[in-house]
C-alpha cells in the first residue's frame, strides 16, 4: 500500500526550493523589521545636534538608509530580476538613481513633504507592480507591455520623495544643507551599489541553476506578498497615526 | 612516463555541463487566469501575515484575537503608548524654547551649543513645573495620570555626584517604634497607566519611605531631577513593594514613577517620612 502510494505520488511542488526562498524572504523581512525603515532615533538625534557641511557623516547616513531600506532593495531586486547584461543593469539602475536623486534633492530643497505612510505605501506598491511586470501580467491581462524604463523612472521619482520625507524628518540644519544633501544622496548611491553587488551575486548563482526557471514564478509571487504586506502596514499606519 | 602527455586521453575542450542553462530565462510561463489566482493568493497571504502578526505587533490592532494569544498585541500596545508619550515629551520640550526666545529677544544670537544646552535646561524646567503646577488632590484617583517627562533616558547620561550617598539603603535600620509617617498617598492605576510622586528635597536630606502594590506588582523608577541634574537611583519590574531611605543626591525633586503593566487595576500606596520639604503628588 505504502509502496504503491510512494510509486504514484510525486511531490507537486519543489519544496526544497520553496523553503529556501521562504527563508530568504523571511530573513529579509526580519532584518528589515529589526532595523526599521525609519531614520533611527540615534541618527535623527545626531542630525539635530549638528550644523555645517559634514560630508562623510551624511554619506554614511545615506548608505545606511539604503542598505537597511528593504522596500528599496526589494524593488531593485525586482528590476534586475530578468536583466543579465551588465549594460542593461547599469542602464536601469542609473534610471532609478536619477529618478530618486531628482525628487530627493528637490523635495528637501523646496520642502515638499508627502505623508511618510502614503509614500511608503506607494513604494510598497512599486514592489507589487514590478513583480507583476516580471510575471508578464500586464501583457497577459491588458495586451500591452508598459515601458519598463519609464516605469523605473517614475518609481525612482516616488522612491526619492520617500527619501526626501525621511530627510525632512531629520530636521536637518539649514547651514550646509545643500552639501549635506548631495553627500546623503552620494551615500544612497553607494549603499545601492553595495546592496546591488550582493543581490547580483545571489541572483547570478541562482539564475545559473536549472531550477531558476521553475522558481522564478514563485519568487515573484513571494515578492508580491512582501509588497502587499508592506502596503497594508503603511496604510494601517496612516490611519492609526 | 610517455603517456603522461597522451593527448588522446585529454578532454577535447571544456564543455559546459548544462548547455541548456546558457539560454537566459527572461520570462516565466503564465496564463491570465493563473496570474489572477497568484495575485489573489499573494494578497491573501499578505493579509494573513498582517492580521495575524504584523498589525498586532506594531499597532496593537488584533481583529482575530490571535495576537492576544501570542502576546504580540501587548507588544503593539506598549509600542503605541511609548510613541504617544515620546511625542508628548517632544511637544513639551518644544514649547519651552519658544518661551525662552520670547523672553530674551534683544540678546545677540548665542552659539548653537549654548542654545542647545538652554533648550535642554528649559525642557527639564518644564518637566519640573509640570509637577509643581499640579494641585495635590489626594482623593482623586489616578485616572489620566499626569506622566511627567520619563526620566530614564536622561538619567543614563546624568553624572551621579556620589554613588554611595545616592544609593538607596534598602530596609536600613528599622525603627524600633512604629515609624512616624508624614504623608500617605494612594493611587489606583489601570492597566498601562503610570503615575509620578516626588519629594521636594535639599541635597543630602534623607527621607524614609515604604510603598506597596497591595498584593499586586508594578514597575518603578526611583529617580530625581533638579539643579540641572537628573539621576535614576533604582529601577525595577514587577515589584510588589519596597521600603528604605532616600538620600537626595542634589537639590530637587526625588521620587517614584510607577507603571502598571499587569492586566488588572493596581493600587499603589506610598508612605513617606523624614527630611523633605513637601510631597508633590498629582
């Protein structure tokens, strides 16, 4: 009986791969939760105590914000998911970087402040969007493929507003503001490159495996789960706060 | 030796082991219906994570009751409460510098370091005046307890002038006769509520005290501030009662902050005696 069952029963899912994926995502979520996306009390406190141009300090803060900002990283992972050529990766990452640099500096300079929960919910939505885009959902559902470069630019602009809102929460001194902003932005790009190096290393190994073709679908669905959950958290936060 | 270089035994060239893997995967096979199902599944999973774990732990929102069972709801409630209190502190601190600027408009702009120091002093003054300004009505239960600036964070940085002097001698030298208490106050704290009672003391004065949670337990912080200083003498969690001597490390207000972290109301009773000017109780 048992032998018969074993002979005819095939695991319907690649469990090992799924468990590995789930662990990865859980680790990502837990790391994010532990570090929190917000500017930490300590950093914010530091910024409020100092004045003048402090390039290294603000480069550090920018890099820290990016490396610990799991929503930015999830989106970035989604963008390069199916990009193989380094030229393509450089193009898309540059488009994203230009987008968020523009709105970050402009947003702080002209004190454009969007509610942090709303902007974070939008950033979480960008993760869902990119996962759906990777799955080819827009082509299948609506018969059109939205321009991926334009989408990267638009979401880059939105991510920049998120950064601008965070910096304005810093209550940064007007003395040396522009220099510090540029330093912070430089730090964001450095942090992004550091994170990208890690993501690409993992992706390259993963994509070299046969299993990638099977797991790509599940991975993007899991990315949607993370995006939806973050959206829910931020929208709830908007109504609670 | 000769077959060491036998070319016929050498591999012809390095073949990739999986030629098929060279073709990059750039899309996934999917159907419109399948994708809708996957999207709904993702949204449903996200909703479950949110409702079961994330919302209880972050905001104390627990529609299913699971967060109450796992204890995550308590975490969220404490986080929300601390956030609200921190915000109140910030507002209290922000109000003080405004008053200071209005009071001294003519002076030339001082160095930012001095302004920051002034701001901190003003914040402490505001906290103290909040204690002094509250009329001591002992009959009133501690509903909506006035939580005066949490002393714990600033206490860490405060220099203790003399640790030995500042130390609280627990149950030191019990009085042979019944001790003479000058004041007795009693408060009922609902779950999550806190209250602060302080003694106005000169540096070096020693007061005797005895407090009890009347059979339950409370968290406490025995601390003092004034003269531009602050100190935390002793802290404890889930403590049923305490007694001893309190020696003021500096001139100012020294006393207790209690918080009820249990799930039922707790009545805290404090008796004080010895050297102090007056009791400042809400």
